[in-house]
C-alpha cells in the first residue's frame, strides 16, 4: 500500500515533468520569434540616416531584456539529471538477494515482500523529490524568462513606434517613365 502511494507520486511527477518541458519548449519557440523581430527592428534602425537617442535607448532596453530572457531560459538547459528507478534487472537481483537472505525464515514470502516494498519506497522518495525540485526550478526559470520577454516585447514595440515615422520619411520616391507612342512622359 505504501509503495503504491509513492509509486503513484513518482509517475505523476514524471507526467508533470513532460508538461513543464512542453511549456518550456513553447517559450523557447516564442523567444526565437522575438529574436527575429528584434533583428528586424535593428535593420530598420540601421537604414535610417539619423538615429535618435530614444531609438538607441529603447532598442538597448529591448536587447537587455532579450539577453536576460536568454539567461533565464538557458539555466534549465544545463545537464541536470532526472532521477529514474533502477533497471528491472537490478530490482530483480535485489529481490533474489532478499529471498536468499530470508531463506531460513518461516514467513519468507511476507518478509521478502515487506522488505522489497520498503526498498521500493526508499527508491521512490528520493527520485520523486529530485524530479520535483528539477521541475520546480525549470518552471521558475521559464516564468522569469517569460517576464523578461514580456518586458522586452514592450520595449520592442516602443522602439518600433519611434522608428516607424522616421522609416516612413526615409522611403525613396521613384520616378517612372511612361513611353507612349515613342514619347517619354515623366510621372510624378
């Protein structure tokens, strides 16, 4: 009964880990889109003849926010090991060793099963705690990365709002020559 409880906790934590990983993957995908938007805004800014101080300040805040988000999202990627149960062969060997140990006892099956269940509980508890701590840390860093990306996005939008009018003024007008019956007419 006790082993079943901890077994259930262990497998629920593995399911939670998958949920946390999916959320993290979505966050990284959105972060990559923000990087593209940041580079697009930089390209617009570099095309301008005159770059205003507000553009530089807002774009600097955007880049700083993206850098902070990248750090928060990189931390969970370090090689932190997920705790797993021992291999089936190791568990079977331990069970066989317990049977050999209690071979001379009257209630061998009861003693072996009780000792084996206690052994499983002793394995499930640290594995579950380790996986819970890893998932909690990953969720925390993902949330901090999300906050940094939202702040960065606000600065990116403000940067674009400042750049857009200057970009519109920079557009070059082209003259089109229209040929009709051999005559050249200049268009506006």
